[in-house]
C-alpha cells in the first residue's frame, strides 16, 4: 500500500489553512477537488512525521512548526493512505519554492520536461478549503483541534 504524510498548517491570525496545488500539465486546469495538504510518500523505514516535515520543506521551502499534532489517516480514492499532522504557523506563499519532477511531455514525444511538484500554495478559510481539497483529505478539517 502506498503511504503519504503531510502537514495541515493553520494560520492563528484568521484560522485559514494552507493548501498546495499540484504542478504539471495534468493538474493545470483543475481546481475544486484537486488541492492537497503538502505531503509526500514514505516507506516503512521512515516515520510518518519525519516524512511530513521533509515534504513540507521540499514543497514549500520552509520548516514545519516545531509542535505537530497527529490527525490520523484517511484513504483516498486511489487507495493511497494519507496521514496528516496539524500545526500552527504563518508562511508567505509568495516566497514558496517547490522541488521539481521530470516526466515525458508531451506524451509519447520522447522529450522530458521538468515541472514543479506544486505550482502554488494558498491560504483558504476552512469552508473554502473543504471544496478545494481532494475529497478524502477534507476529513482532516473536521479533525482540527
């Protein structure tokens, strides 16, 4: 089973949560139901919280909050299990610098192109975030302390 872990960050000043939009051509025109918490896959040898912190840094170029609360797991439609950790903090989304991935693009062209893992990050009120998030991940909003 594929497993991912990530951080659900809430800004104390207004209660908004930070979501990321996946990069690459497949996601370019998708919005509602396409956003995610910053997360990434891990194997059995890596602790989920360590993965969540690593992925937060790789995708956003910033450190996750020192104190994180485990929000448990959800299973997405693609059968991937996602574990979230909640923390409070603030982040200037204008300064976000994501790592990149390569894929064949255009398809069957034999050419490789590089894309950011996330193309943007934004703060959303919880009710708007519920509409933006991948359906299974919206459950994490109900688990916020």
